[in-house]
C-alpha cells in the first residue's frame, strides 16, 4: 500500500507553501495514490500540539485507471506547532499515511509530518546570501598598543602560544591568560575580511569580564578595557559598514559572572551585589536555593550564576529603553546572537528581538540552539516575533558525517527536515557552522583519526595526513557555503588552524602563516556567494542526486540555477545536467562534465554566468 502513495511536503506539487505557513495563509495539500481501490473517503488529520485532532475531508479531483488524486486547501487561524497525516478509508479498513512511511524520510511526531505556523511575516534579512565570520577578539589581532588593565591576569607576549590549559591548585582552569587581541585589531583587518567575502562579523562577548572568553559578564554596559572602549566599537561598526560588513554581538543573558557588578562575590566592584546582601538591587536576578553559597549556575560552574530572565527587573535592564540591547544596538549593530537560548523564556526572547528592532528594524536576532529550534518539546523559538534564525547544528553534524563517511542521503534528509519545519526566513539566514569556540577545529575533526584523552596530548597534537584533511575541509566548506543559510566561518578555519576543544581551539590567528591553498578556496566560495547572492539568499534547494556518496543539488531563483556537485563516492561522477554549456564557478572555466572523487564543482549555464572583470594591465 505505502509504495503506491505519493506525498512530498517539500515539493510544491504536493504542498504549498513549502515549509512553515503564516496564520490564515491558504495551505494546499495534494495526495496521490493507486490503491486501495474505490476509496470511500480521504481525510487530512491535523493536530495542534496539546489539542485534539481535527479531520478534514479531502476532495477527489482525479480518478482514472485506478489512480486517485485528492486535494484540500485549509487555513490555520492560530500560530503554533501542528502535526498531520492522511487517512484513506475504503469499505474494509482505514490506511494511515504519515511520515513513518518511506515518503521523503521527513521525521515528525508519532509518524506525522510537522507544520509550523507563525503569526508574523518577516522581511528579507540583509544577511541573506552573505558570509558570516566568528571572532574571539583576544585571539585575532593586536591593534596598536595593548591595554593591560587586570592585576590578576597573565599577559602573554608569545602570540600563537598554546593557551593555558592546566588546572590551578583548586582544580579549575582560570582562563586568565590574555594575548592582546582587541577591537582596533579587528578594524585593521577589515580589508582581509572583505576580500574573504565576509558581510557580517559575529563577535564573542566583548563586555567587561574576568576571563579571556568573556562569557562570565562583569558589566554589560562597558566594553572590556583590554579590548578597548565604546568609541573603538563605534569605529569598528562605522568602518565595517563602509565595507558592507555588519557587526553582531553575543548576548549572554542566561547568567553573569560571579565576579561582576551584579553578583560581586569577591568585592571587586563598588556595588552591593546579590552575593553580599538579600537587599541588593540585583538579588532578584538570581536563582538562590539557599543564599548565599547555594545558587543555580550554568553547567554547574559556580563562576557563572544563572539569572532569572522572567524577573521583570532583569528583563527591563536588558530590554528596556536604556537597557543593554537597545543601548548597544543604537551604535549601529546588525544584530545579536543569544547564548544558550533554550534556557531563556519565550517572552524574554521576544522582548530581546523587539528591543533590537526598535533601534534597527533590520537587526537580526540569532539564538544558540543545538537541536530542532522549531520543536523543543513542542516549543518553537523561531515563530511569533522570537528568533529570526539559529545556529544550525543539524547541518553541521551531517555535513561532517558526509565528508567522513559519504552518507549523502542522511544529509539530504536533514536539509529537507529543516526546510519543512522552519519558516523560510529562518532557513535563508541559518547560521551554518562547522566549528566554533565550543568545538574542536574543523581541520582537527576531519584530520585526526586518533582519540586523545589527556590534555597534554591534545595540546601537542597535530593532524597527520594534512593533504587528505584539506580535501575533506574543502568539501565541507563547499556544502557550508551552498546549502540554505549563511556560512559562519570560525576565525582561522579558512587557513586550516588546528586544535581540539577549549582552549586548544582558541589559539591566536597566525598572521602570515597558514594554508594558502585553503585560503584561496574560501575566497573563491566567498566570491561565488557575492556574485550569486540572490540565488543563495532565497533560492530553492532541490536535490538532484543524493545517493552513493554524492551531493548533487541545485539552488534555483527564477530562471537562474546554480548546480552543486560534491563527490565523495570513491570514483569519478558525471552529473546529469540539462543540455547546455556550463561554467565551473570555482575557476570560471568550461565545466568538463566530470567531477573527480573528493572534489567539488559549482556550475551554471555559461549564458547566465557573469564573469569577473580581468585586471587591467598597468601602463608605463
């Protein structure tokens, strides 16, 4: 029975709109099948999360030679998460058709497909089709004279040395060694980033904090003096904007540092912190189980006491007119990334987004989410004025799995899953990561066959077969840049920096060194996104062949199409392209028609290709 049924949620032939819908938008569904003979009724069974199912009778529009086509158009009047399947009824029994049958392999709840319905429509984001670049300021570049403002810190003079990783006498890694990178340093490297195709810089936290990573905020209203000043940030925003580059800041609101103006555990601030008194103006911000040493903290790390984002005083401090979000967005920020977003309340997230957009209507609100952001226990973070989009870990895991093991079907199914469940705007500006400050370096992940468990071993480890690792990184990056969403490159991945997880993945950028061949590859990918920005901003994703270790798909916008072929099959691959002459956009040479194993081709009809201008010859 199941093999005779046709329904593909990500194909307009069967469902419009593809992906999420908005409230009161017509949703058209088409179901085709050949058996059972003479069905008496076909139903759409639609269930809103937490409510009873509703059955809608579908309309027969075609009945010839034992083939049946049923259609239905419905409007959903309230936003939320919905799940649906079809019941085909004849005189003998009812056949259930849901995502548990082999139809596009899109997973849902209990064998149902998911339908996300949101109350608001979003304008296209300025980041769509661009390239994002993540920077940890202390490790990127030193601009001008270094600031050394912390009496307890270790100020390193060995740029590129291994960050301190050994525990102190209390068994803790203090993260207080500073290499000197700062905001002026980033400003000095804007031309480098522009040449890489970067259109947005995502900065890990820059506010005053005890540590080098700054995820233990000490004062939200002050740039850490080791990084510079508010004027340095303004200058970076202004000069980046002239180059078409936006700046996104990291909003760490689920917790603060214990060494902060708000908690003040060590009396380093001239304030009555919550740790010091229950009468502190900040006491209600925190989740004390038994004041003052027993409090909730992030990952049970006591230097990061958790905040109560549902507390109206804290909410106003972050999102009010003179609050953290609006104050810094006013400087011209392109948006924010909310740290550990699933630990924040929905109402707080909505307020963050609203606060940013009051100052900059085009501001983008990202959330750090590790799973399916459309359905976190029937909670959606990407509908109804909350997040614009999220960190795209589902793509990350399956891109890495594909380049290591050749599982193209799994990757294609994951792409389809996200397209089906997320609103289109969220898909278009997904933060596509392959590595970041929390994960091992991309080169290390793809080039290290041995698991190393001791920290000394990790500190000194190097990739063994680097040539092979570079080939894998190239394939992964090509997918990161061409699948739906916005690639987010972790600083240094473009030159093959190595390192296991924190702190070895946080080494200094080795200016003047690194893999030049890999850098050229990333620059080419950036050029393609620049030249084909419209296609990669909003173009449809259509799989052509995703079997046997090949990712062959197209991105289509209007009459223009870019074809992507990433071959990890173990042998040469000849894609079945429509007739015509094609140009490989990686070289702007005619496409030879075959893609070798472990290689990539990104092609377009020559008649549609805009070739880069050749540099003019210098005259004497």
